[in-house]
């Protein structure tokens, strides 16, 4: 089979919405890297200045620019948990193949993932690397009623037939047949559903703002750029319940008046893309997508756009710039995406988990979802639990569940003979909890009362064997690696904190602490987006909980 | 326009009731009333960018200070342009900037019109130049053989005023931002010399650079 010619690729994508990323991927897939020649063709075709395109391509770490080190060169996860399972050693063992390190690739329950082109393998050594086994969430250990995972374990749930058999598209059907867009928004607002990507903004309020905003067309975007270290919940939803995400987007579109939507999927999930593409195809064939959906006057199209390796693109305004083919810096806010989103139009950006909850809620009454929470907070949260526990994995917990219940009763506690030294919150962004502060309920008010936050719900556990200074150094190095470089406090602060956790900074202890405290204070209060505001938490919590390790290893 | 003129828009600036026009930013309002809020990424000819964070001001009712250059003035807000907290942030930010610049804050004024900005601010805000020692961010391209523009990026602080003036004022789009975070560099397409790029040597980038990282080679030669 002959490879497509340059012009064919350009013609395939030039007229499509958000064409830059797919066009870059098309050349990247064909040639194995992005050549100067390709960029010289793409820039005029899409009306992007060549210098801008060159700069933007270098922002994304998965785009190979060197024909000697193509996209097939292995990318080895050296995230916080994979480091505990030989990520660095695997990287060294694959050095002869041109392997490079990648940040957390979202398989903390199955270390160590290696990405080779469009293939994901897992293993701790080159000899044992295999395709990852399908890893469904285990049955809820607490016997709690679930929302997102309620049907995910039923056979063939990922297919349209299996999905329809287990209540699939009943929420959409109910919305279209019986409810006005306003009624859908009211229903979702009353359920108490809030953003599960970490920000926790009430979903119904967001949709109301998009519905009320001036400007057409409107958009729904599924943020599937799950880049937070220690988080792998969105991948499981996409892989085993893709139609739930599609149905959630459809309901969001009906409620807000959107005509088109995007799924912005992180580069590290190529298998999820295949699964999603198949599901979207099935949905079109069955009349759930496209024009006159279920014979109504409602039309909606979904496009998948694959990221290229940049954590910041999970920040919704950087995501929008990325989709638009611009340099993926976050935007200044206000205005917010609900009024000025994709191409300046009203846009609802929702996380995968949030969208997957919507069909379940629409099938039932708002109070059902409300009451899933144990305390004042409505609903459930998926926790990606990994690291030094007996049974890592994704758990759907009711808000208000004690962390200790999750760690010990649900996940089996630490490995034999070990004790838990620390656990991260919000993946990595919430820093560590340790000691008595592990006595906390899993909900935002609870975790915030300990100076952290629950966020996207990743929890990585480190037992008493672990060198917390090394863990902290790698954590802050991640934020430095992913800082976009726009605002000064984050660009310089993440770098300086990384150096200070690696033996750098003043030799005098008081001066070292003063520098770290000043950097952290200014980053938290003056950074332009959440990355810079949250990044110091790992360092501050390390200094707070482990003063001995600070003094001993600095 | 008459309508907006009739409704008097006011806010409280450092305890003083002041008027503003619709769409004005807090920075613009403060400047009109004689406040000298420090900035590094700001150039009045360019779209507000919000990168250096030096222009942060306190707005009553918000937890964190806000960047005055990107914050549009709202009716009845209570704004403070000076406070102990703001002074601390500004000092820390300037000290961090000085650290990436190797403390090279004394700059030949012949380098360019704005070249003294960083040095003057460090002096004014009592910032030290010996804190936060660590890696250097920019890498000079002194071998770019063009006769007009010296590219001394060892002094670059990544404010991107050069990139933005090239795009927004000149429409040349000759330079852009490569890499990310602390690895960021100012580059032409494929990181070639300026002569092999879309650069027209208008010199706008030189004149907006606040650190002398870009300099007028002719002026330096004639000195």
C-alpha cells in the first residue's frame, strides 16, 4: 500500500474543524517524525506563521522532530509510581532503542507502561513487556451503590448493543422526548453534580451559562487529557464505557444548544482512541449522532482530537488554544470558556467522569445522585489509587468516605510488614497527607481542611521504605517539566524548587527554608493558572511532614 | 457614547474614589491616577499578556491578588496597589527574574529604549540579586551574523514582548517561542539566523526588550 501524498493529507484535514493537531499527527504517523518539509507545507495550508508553527510543535513532547529518533522510539513512564516499579531501570534497558522518559502515562495500577508509536506495552523489563490486560474496576468492596461504575462491568458494555441492554441512551431519549433543555439543566443542577476534573464547578451552572451566552455555534468539549500523575480513571471510563461519555456529551449539547463537540484525548491513550472511534461510528449508524437525532430536531457531531504530550493542555483554556492550533498557553480569565471558548464561542468543557455520570442521572431523579454521598456533598468520586497498597485500582467512593476506609478496608492496606508513610491528593497537585492528617473524609471540605484538595481524585501511597525527598524532587521536577513558560512565578519557581530539592540552594538551612517559603508563597498567590498555584504543595507538605528528611538529605 | 458618559463609573483606588471608562483595565486606571505599578511584560502598544505578575493588585473580595493589566475595571471595586503582601510578591518575583538572568542587571542604555526597565525595578523594589541561585534560562545567539540586532539571550527573561511586538505591531511573525517552561527560547522558524527568517530588521523587538537581551548593534558600534 502506498503512503498518502503530502497534498492528500492536507486536503483531508484542511476543511475540518480544529485541523492542526490531526494534520500534524497524520504527517507524524506517515513519516515517523515531523520534518521541516512537513511544517513548511502545513503552515501556509492552515494560515499559521511558520515560526509560530515551529515553536508550537516544540511545545508538545511526543512530536518527534528527528528522523533518527522517531515516534516508534520507546517512551517509558517514569512517573511517581512507575519509579517504584523499575521505570528508570527499564528506561536504561531500552536506551539502545533510543528510549526516552515520559511523565505519568496513566497506568499506575499496571506499571510500567511503554509507548511505542500507537502501541502500549507494560512490564518491568524488556523481556516481560506485554499488552496490558483489560483491568475493569473490581466490584465495589464496600458494597456501596455506584453511579459511573454501576454498569461498567457488564459484558459488552463498550459496544452499542451492550450499552443499550444496560440502560444506555435512555437518559438521552428521556431528555429529547420529555424534557426541555432548561429542564435538563435544572435536573443536573439539582443532582449536585460538579466538575470531576478537579475544579468542582457545578455542572448545571456551567451549562446554564453556555445556554444563556450570546453567540453561535456553541460547543461541548470532553476533556480527556488526563495528565495528572496518579490519575487513570478517565482511561477506564473511555475504554469500558465509551458510549456513556458520548451520551453525556449529547445531553450536554442538547442542554446548552451546542451543535458540535470535541473529545480532547491525551496522546498516551491510543487504545482509547480506537475504542472511542468505534463507538462514535456505532452511534452515528444508530442515529444517536448526526442530524435529526432520534428523529428530533437535535443535531450533534463529535470529533476526536489527539493531544501530543503536554500536561497543561488539560487546563481548559490551554486545551482550547491547542485545539485552535495556537501556542497552548492558558488564556487570561475572565472571559471564561462558557462565553468565550472554542474559537471565541460559548463552550462547555467537561471532564470525562462528569460526562459519564450524566446519563445515569438523567435516567433517574436528581435526589438519587444527591443521596449517593454520605454527608453534605452529593454523589460519588472515582479515586485512582496506586502505589504501596495491596489492591491498587479505580474505586468509586461516595463523597464523605473516610480515606482510611478506602486504604485499609477497600484496598487491603499496605504491603505485609509495611506502614503507610504518606499519600498524595489530587494526583500530585494536592501534595502529601501524612500522619494524623490521613484521618480525613474524601470530599473537598474534608481534604481542604488539611491544607490539600481532592481534585481529580488520584491518590498515590508511599510506605515507610520510600525516600520522600526523592519522591518530592521527582514530583516538583514534573511540574517544572510541564510548566508552559508563560507566567514568571511558575516558569522560574518550579525550576528553582526542583533545584532546591536536589541539593541546590543556600547551604544555610534558614536561608534555604526562606527561599523555598518565598517561592511557594508567590507561586500560590500570583501564578496565572492552577499548575503554578498547586505545584508548591508537594514541596510545602514534604517540608511540613518530613523535617528530618529535609535536613538529612538536602 | 453619551450614555456611558452620563453614568459615572467609579471605583476606589487606594482609598480614593476615581472614575474609569468602560473596558479600561485596572492598570490603565491606576496609571492615569499616577500610580507606578511595576511591570515587565507590559507594553502599552500590545495586548495585555499577564505573564510577569508584577502588576498584581489587591481587590477586595478576592482571595489572591489579580494582575491589573488583564483585569477590566468593575463598578465599585475596592483596589489597593500597595500592600506588604504585594511588596513581598514583587520582590520575590524580581529576585527570581534576576536569578535567571545571572544578576546581569546593569545594562548599557545604548542597547535599546526599554533596556533599563529590569535594573530600575530591582532598585526601586529593594530586590536582591543574590537569591534563588540556579540554572540560567536563556542562551545567547551571538553568532547570528546579521549587522543590526544582537541576540544576547543570556539576559532574556521570557516576557515575549519581542515576539508579540513582531506579530501585533509589525505583522511579521518572524520569531516565536520554542520549548516550554524554563527551557523556553526565542527562535525564528527552525531556529535559524534572523537573516534566514521573516525578520525585516525593523528593530521593534530591540526597542521593547526590558533587559537589553536584544540590542541595537549599530548604536553599540557607534558608541
